[in-house]
C-alpha cells in the first residue's frame, strides 16, 4: 500500500473531482448520452487490473468498429463491496460514460423519442454482449444501459472509490482508454504528483488523450 506524506491528502474531494471532470467535458465538447454498467460472470472474480484495462480497450475498439464512429467514452473501474459473502466480493466491474453511438443522424426510427432511446439501448447492449468475451451472454445484469439525466450526481457517484475507499483516482479512472483523460490531469487533484502509482503495461502502451 502506498502511504502518502502527512502534507498530502489521502484523496481529493468528490466536488473537486467532479469539477475537473466537468471542465474536461465542457472544454472538449463531450456529450455523454448513456451510462453503462458492465459485470463479469457471477462465478468469476476478476482482481487483475491489467485484465480489466485490456477488456476496456477491446470494448472501445469493438464499439468504434461496429458503429463506424470515433465514439468518445470514459471508463471507471469499481470493486464489488456490498456483499462480503459473495464470491465476486472484491472483484472488479466497470462503468462507462458514452456518447450516443448512433450520432445525430440515427438510422433508428420510431414514433417517440423514448422508444428510439430504448431501441438504441437494446442494440448497443446486444452488440456489447455478442462481441466481447468478457461479458456473459446468459446473465440479465451483465450489461445495464441507462440514459444520463443528472451528470453532476453521476460524476460524484463514480468518484466514490476514491472518496470512500481510498483508491487513487488514476486507478479508478482508466485513463488509457478514456478520451481527453491523462494521468497528469488526475494527479493534478493531489497536492503532490503520484509518480509512485504503478502504471500497468496496458496503460503505458495504450495511453491516449485524443
């Protein structure tokens, strides 16, 4: 475990995290439409962060390939903590903020906007399950997709691994696969740079800020 100096806070506040993320969203004109939760199989306990980052990279690639668009997205890594008796307790699952994968010129048509949204969600969900080996196709809660209505609250929720459980922000946000997010940006929330945070091989190879 990395022990910070007495002058360095254990973690930044959820308000400061939210402010930096919202500023990044506004400066880069990101329009996140959906909040996606992705679970591994209920009999699989994934604790290898490099595996998660690799799976995120594959998911990102498959989305862009299928929809033929440079879809912007952010990946957040979270641990199962609610039920200590569950086999997957302590293992990772993922949350994703994603733009509308269909873009403004959607080929999906329906009578009402609510129906259009549901059709988009189902198509995206089916695609994620079909093309990603890390997502089970026989579990109802493997993928959950919700339209985003309150971004501020969602950003605070996604920061809880840092604020409540003392995980470093650069380990919570998969900056290697998240657009316009860098380790330097996340480190800026601390009083001193976290140069001693272990960077995974995949984060070194796939790091991007485009």
